[in-house]
């Protein structure tokens, strides 16, 4: 990897105020890229941007109005966007409903990245960009029911909701690749590995374990977790529409993850909920 080989490239990294997003921003700026550091916390996002030499943008993905404002700011600031890294995410132990009326895990992990991508899509296509989506191996045992995934009531588990949202990430990636085929846009999803990040903070069981001596032996550091994202920025391998378990190409083992009809229905549902049309042909 040559130093400063990303000079002239503009890269947007969401969820970059901490964890692997912050580490990815640091690695990419060291290679010469202009990096938009997107985060929810004003203090942490500004600090990371200042430390790595990026530009801070504040947005809470639990609010669609802030995602729309973010998209406007990015379009005003950057005449081209070479990479959009949809890395922001989270998990909540109890069902929470956002101000937009959506189940929070589903909105933050899928609907908000979908909305941001849709709002930036013309610019991304014009730039021949890459859209890199952070997934999770939890998709393997997940079940995505479009009738209940965004319901305000009903059965709920933290892992079930998180896994379903990350299954949606893979389906979104596959459908985005299909709908933009031939435009020059490329997209991929990846699992960064079991990384010690703030995503576990809300779990009373997982959080203490992640911080324990044994947890530190088992879980990857955010720096190592960022490496697959950084690789996907400019790899010459064929990646479009594909899913990677860290660096290794994985054909999704969950049958729903390769269900084209489900991917199309998820896309239509996401457009309806976010009130946007992605602007690409069927």
C-alpha cells in the first residue's frame, strides 16, 4: 500500500466518532484522502476529525431530518464523493421507537443508511463511487420479516433485531448492485470481525465481557476491525454486490440473504418509509 495513494479521493465514513469508523478515518487520511468524519456526538466527532485531519459532520441516524441535513451538507461541500462507507450502527436491549416512528435498530442500521445513500446516489454514480456497508455475521441466523421488523409492538430481542438489520444490510447491498449495474458504482458489504466497539455498551451481559481480560483476548481491536473497510476502498478484486467475512468472500449461508424478491420488497419498503426514491431504474 503506497503512502498518499488516495490523494484527490473524497471518502465519507459514518459512525466515525469512535471504534473502527474512527480508525478507518485515520488510516484513510494518512493515505491522503479527504475524509468526512460523520458521527452523532459533537464532542467526539469533532475530536476525531481534528486528530486525523478530517472534516466533522454531525448527524444522529435515529432522526431522518438529520440524515437529510447531512446529505445536503455533503453535496454542498464535495463536488465528488468517491466512497460512502455506511458504518454507523447500534443495538438496543429494548424496543425503542424513533421520532420518525420506526424501530430504532432497524432505522439506525438500515433505513438511515438507505436514505443517505439514496440522497447521495446521483453524486455517487457521477463519481463512479464505492458504497461500502458494514455488516455482521449475526445475519447468518437472523430472520427478516418485513411485516414485523419495523413494528412498534410484539416480540423483541436485542440480538434478533440487530441480526435482522444486518441481514437487511446484505440485501440492500445486493439490490443496490443490481439496480446500478452498468453505472460505474460499486458496492460491497463486510463483517469486520468481533470488534470491541461501543455497539456492545447497552448490553448488560456483553459489555462487561468485552471489557474483561478474556474479552480483550477474544475481540479484535477497532484498528484491526477497520482493515477490511480500508481494503474495500480501492481493492481491484471483483466485489460488486458481494459480502466479505473480514477479507474473505463469503456466499451468504442464510437463504434470505440471497432472496432477490425479498431484496426488492425491502427496497420498496425502505423507499416508502424514508419517503425517498433512489432514482435508479428497475
